């Protein structure tokens, strides 16, 4: 695991207001909404680092590439 990042274990762990890497190709993204589509899938609405508003469906299988960004140095 990369220093400064925490690994998610299930899509239900994605939290509104937190920043994640791997959601957007533009770098970190701040989650604005999470709508569960089932036990292992959610539509995640986020604001990308460039200010663009976007959303994507995220599944538990994709979480290896998505990390909670922290302020650790």
C-alpha cells in the first residue's frame, strides 16, 4: 500500500466529504454523494481536482485502485 493512503474493503466504506485517489483520472476527487445500487455496487458522485463534477459506478472489485487520501506526510 502506498504511504499516505488507506485501502477500502467494500464500496459501502466510501464516505461523502472525503477525498480519494483513483476515482478520477484528474487526480484526487472529493465525494459528494454515494448511492448504493446493491451490496457491492454504488454510484459515486464526486468533484475532481480540476473542479469538474462527475459520477461513476464503483464495485467492490474496483476498490484495489481507489484509496482514501490522507494528510499524512
